[in-house]
C-alpha cells in the first residue's frame, strides 16, 4: 500500500456475515468515500497508520444468545472513531456497552415504517418520518447501555435505533444500504459527512493518479505481462498499466477458438488503436486439440487454464526477463477470499494465470483489486475506452467451452457463436441490452425432432440465458417480452443451420449459477 492510498480517508467495514455487506461498501463508495471490508476478527494493526475516519459493523445471521456468536474485543471500542452498527452490529454494540438483549419469539424481516425520535441527533438529520425501512432481527434490546438513548422506533419495535452522541456510537436495526429502505442513503450520508466528517474526495480521477503512482513504485524498471481475455476488466487494466509503464507492459491476447464472433479482431483493433503493446496469439488449434473428447466442465477449465499458462510462458520467453504478472482481480474476488462467510465449497474453478506466477516466480500486480465492477466501467470511461465496449456483458475466461455442454469442437463453437451473435444483436435492436447484466446462448448436449418445410429434422437445441444483477453475486432471470423472445427464436432457427429448437432459462442465482458450467 502506497503512501498515497494510506493518506486517503477511509471507512472500515467489519463483516459479520451479512448478505448485504458488499452493498454497504458500494453505498459508501457511491458517496466518493473510500472503504474496505475486513472480517470481524481481522487483525486491525495494519490500519493504525491508515486514515480511518469511522467504522461500520455489518449485519449477520448469528444471534448474540448463541455462545459462539461472532464478537469484538472491548479494546476495539477505545478507537475514539465514530461507529455505526447495522442490525447484528447494533445488537453487538448494545451488548458490549452493557445493555440487555432477549431473543425474540419471531424474527422480524422485511418492510416496516420507521419514525425518528423528536430530537434524534445527527444520524437522522432531515429524515422523513414514517418512511419505509427494511428490518432484520431476531434479538431485541430490552435495556439500553449507559449513555445511550433511543433515537428511532417502528410500530412493532420500540428500540429500532440507538445513539451515544458523546462517544459517536450509533446503531440501527434496519438495513440503510438496501433499496427497500427509502431514506437509507441519507442515513449513511449523515454518518459519513456529519459524524465522521469525511470530505468525500475519492473519485475515479484520484484513483487513476494514485494507481499510476503505486504501479510505478511497485514495478520500477521491470517488465509486466498481462493476459487479455477480451473482457472489460483486463482491458481496463491494460490501459491503466500502459499509462504507468508504457511499452514495458506486454499484453498477451490469446485466440483460443472459443471467443465470441469477431471478438479477436475487434479487441486487437481497439487495443492497437489505444497504443497498447499487444501480443496477439492464435492458439486455437492447440486448445481444440487438448479439449477433444473432454466433456467434464472441471476438466475443461483446468485444461484451458494450463493452456493459457503454456502460451503466456512461451510469450514471456520471447519477451525476455519478465518480472511481474498483472491480473484484473476485482474487489469482490478479494472479499470472497477473506470475509466472514463460514465454510464454503468450490462451485467451479475460476480461470486465472496463477500457475504462471509460481512457475516463473513473478510478482503480482493487481491494479483493480480495490474496485467493484461498476467502478471498473467508470474507470474505463475516464481512460477513454469506447462506450460500447465498456457496457459489454461479462464473458468467462474459458469462453464458449463452458457454454457448450459436452464435447467442444470447432463446428460446435462456430454454431454457438452464430446463435449468440443473433441473441446479443437483437437485445441491442430492441434497446434492452443495457437492462441486462449478462446474456448468452448455451449449446445443449441433446438433439430434438423438428419439422422444417416438408422435412423432418433431428438437430441441436440451444438455451438462451439472460439475467439481471448488481454485481453477479446474486441474479434473477430477465423478464424479456415474449414477443421479443419469439422473434429471436425464429431468427436463430431460420439462420443457423443445425438448430431447430430454442429454449429460455428461467433459473435464478441461487440456486443456479449464471453460467451453465
């Protein structure tokens, strides 16, 4: 961490396992205030020299009545910095400061009407009485800690917000970060600007300046290898790295044979126009040969990951003495690997080039690791990337291989490419592309009977998938007008030889994943 980043005022969010923790961070960032999420039990020593202006304690699924519920040491509360506890965070504050809680007979979850106290103090300044909030609690405060007052209630909960203005400690039993809380952003704004006294000067432009300084400090005179996937993240990273180190950046873009239609040529043209030191590599024959006959999705991903490492290693040998490996890691990836989430299982392997780092002893450069996806898009705009590229939907590293269920062949990739291109083109034509987080086609490992003209057919089935989401962590299937879907289906069947049936996926995440493999 450079001195530039250390100097930035920040809010530290302690994660107790809430499904909304990332959303808290997004709301804080939207106010142009830098923040980071750490597990509730993280060692905060490293933040003592950081410009921490205040703390937010997230909600969580635990009950303080449970003996193994997550807690904080009393030493934390000698910080003398403002603290805002949300849901479980509020109950934890009440408990640690000496209040009394009881487990409620019924967990309250959902919409409620909130009224601030007659003199609620700074947290509810300009708060609209009777506005809707989103509640979540299983415990209730029945005795306030010394020094605290009740500053808000609902019809069913007398103590829905508490405050100790002398110590600048506050708690709310609702979620101010969610859309369902009408005045939630105002509450967070009041905490940030009136209580923590932050300036709100963390902007895209300041991030660019700080990142360039940080990259130059880390890289020095070394060379940087960056794998380009064709997606937004790696492309934005390439432009930022180019600003920092110029021709010492070597961006390798690999055609695996599993990219979208015209993608290889389009991305090469765009990055070349932007002046990126690009190494385009056509390795499609190698990837197809290695994937021949492989149907298991995990094996596909591992074969593709190993193939990327081989290509990058070969290119690195031609470049000579590469010192650093750059990756487009985003903040949600960092959070998922460190936050309090409890036991987890591997859903699927993620494509990356980590193996290259170990084999060649490269040092890692991750210029986007502090950003969410929407912030990466804003960064791309500020760096001059074309708008139509910035708005593109996410695309998996293994490409069409994980959208072809079963054997991956040149013929099946070509078929799916055409189907996918028609689907995306029609979303643009009907002006709904930007309403959708991600859309794509999947080639199923089955064939179906059909009738085309006077002939009976036995051909491929494809599925169309479109979801709405904020960050890809959860997603709902997109409610596309049936007439639009019918038109898309007819166009696919008419124009793509080998397809006689189109289906639409109406599964949400969870329980399904966005991708099919």
